[in-house]
């Protein structure tokens, strides 16, 4: 809450020269003006305005006045009976920690109400070729599928589970096709015409006659919703600490700053590991679950991630496995893919590079000093050739890698954090990434009147807009 001071009656130049800025007072519990201050404080303000500093230098006189004002306001906490929230938007954008990479990369958008609703895209529409599945898995050049419609000799057909292509040799009937080479398949495995296909799309007419029209095709969606969840952390400062630090640092400001950083780290962990069913802290109170589903919980087949893209019990990390997952992502239309790993997998990438036969030279300096070691920052995409950033978060579980993407083929975000504002936003806020952090001070308890507590909180939920461009590998062992 703002501290309102009549600047017109209190020398403007004096305020600027002394550095006494009421807007920066470490208080937010009540609204005061100069007319509501005790007579003693008002008289001191008027004397200082006339240049009477009571035998002190101007800076010391202003500091003493500031402490008296603070103490007066602290005695009148919550006089309005309304919990006032302080917007931390500008401050948060300046102190975002480097060790919260997943939180930092996600776009943050403004929400409303108590529940966020959105449509999760399942197909783009378009009719790019055949759409069928294997009806009885086998290791053979002859395969039984749901339909051979659209298959012709010479066509390349993609099998999703085995992540392999086969060329059609001949079509026996409406459900039997013969390929030029043997392939091992599984029942219900998706079969498509190639990398631009997305499961669920039917083969539709695209070419048409001069007097005709192409088929009508539209994307398909599944409606999703999630309740906003409350994340927060408590902080406190004592009157002694504020008094002791008043000569060089604002102790309340430092406590709020520490609480912001603490909450950002909690948020990083929640965005990756939280589940909406976990009742244990930090996601619940031991009885009730209060969290949302994080990245790991959302990357499941139940949420729409294709079965081949959820790999378990992978074993030792190999470049072949990474290539396969990136290829599956590419086949689903992932734009600007990324890889999220734990320190264990980050080290495995380094060891793969060192063991790959690549020439890695250690250059010695003028004093025969050298630095040994590597850090793998990116992975060259096996299909597109673009660099895929490898991001390491200490909150990722060891033995798990998530392959994600920034955008969908139509340009929309693949995942975002929906934030529920607790304060009035600036006019241009909808065009910016909203952090949503606020601080709220709490009245001291009667048993500890000199301890001034507060809370920093954010209301948000993680949303996966298209599960098909994500992939998860678990059960990885260190290389």
C-alpha cells in the first residue's frame, strides 16, 4: 500500500536532496497522510521545512523523522481492515535466478476467474496421407493394418513405435500390405505416410477440379481445464533488524527479495515435479493436495502424448535414442525443440562426446596451464540440422529427459504458465510476460509485537497446449 505524503506542503527539493522518499518506506499496512500523523511528527516536519534541524545535520534529521513515521504507521497496521498486496512485477523481472531455467523459458500469460480453460490441439487438419494402425503385430514384410486406403507401391510408410520407414511393395487387399523389407510391429501401432502426418487425421481430398472444391478440413481439439493453484512463502523482519539496518540497508526490502528468490526456486520445482494428487509437502499439507500437474506429470500417454514418445527403462543414454525422440517430435510438427535434463544426463552428454572419437584438444596457456572438461550446450537435430538447446535444471529427476518445443506448427505456444493477477495490472500488461508475484504484509501477533511477518505469493497453473510435440525418456542410466 502506498504511503501518501503531502509533498506540496513538505519541501520538494528537501525531499530530493535528503533522499527521503515516502514511496520507498518499508511499510504497506495502512494509508496515512501528513494530516493523520501525530502532532509531534507534524511539528517536526514543519520545523525541518523551515530549515530547523534541531542541531543535527539534515541527513540525520531526515532519517530520525523517517523512523518516527515508520513506527507510527506500524502501530496502525491494517487500519482499513483490508489486506493490501504490493505489486512486485518490476522487482521480480530484475532478480530472476539463473538456476530456474524451465521457469524462465515459459511464457506467462494473464488469466481470470478461478479455473483456466483451454483447448489442447490434437491434430492440425490437412489430410497429408494415410491414417491407420497395425491390427496384429508381427515381424514380417507382410503386415495387417486397419486400412490400406491410400497405400500404393513405392510409397514410404512410417511406423511410429519402431520409428522406422518401409517402402510398399504391393497392396494385397483392404487390410494387407507387403513391404520391401521385414519390420517388427506391435498391435495398435500408428502407421502414417510420413513426417508431416499427425495421428487421427484422415486422408482427405486436396486437389480438385475447376468446377469443384477441396474437402473441408479443420483442426481438432480436446477441451482442458485446471484450477489455479496458490504458491507462496512466508518471511518476517524484526523491529530491531529494521532499526539496525536503517543506516545502510533496507532490511525489509532484503527480506522480501530473499522471499522472491525462494519462491522462484519453489516454482521451478513445482513446474517440473508437482502433481495434482500428491498430498505431501511441498505440494500438499499431508492430507490435501494443493498442487497442479507439472512437466513430468503432463508428459504421459493419458494426457495425449503419443505412446512411442513415452520411453521407459531406456538404460544407458545413446545418441541413437536422442535422435529417435527428436525425430518423433519432428514428425508431430514440433517447432524450436529443446531438451530438459538433470546433471546426470548433462554429464552423460559430455561423456558421449568424449567417447565419440571427436578430436578434442586441450590447449595450454603461456604458463603450461590448461582447462580440462566440456559442457554440451546444444544437440544438432538429426532431421532439421538446427541446434537444439540442452537446458539443465537441478530439479529434474535423475534418469529422466523431457523433449519439448516452444511452438506448434501454427505458431501457437506449446506450453505456458497462466497467471492470475492479484493486483491491478499496467495498461500494456496483456502484451508482456506477467510474473504475478505480490507481497502482503501481516499484522504482528500480540505475543510478538516487534516481529513483522509477510507473504510473497503467486496464483498460477501450468498448461500444455499440444501434448503431441512432447516426449519423455525415463529409466536412463549414467554413461
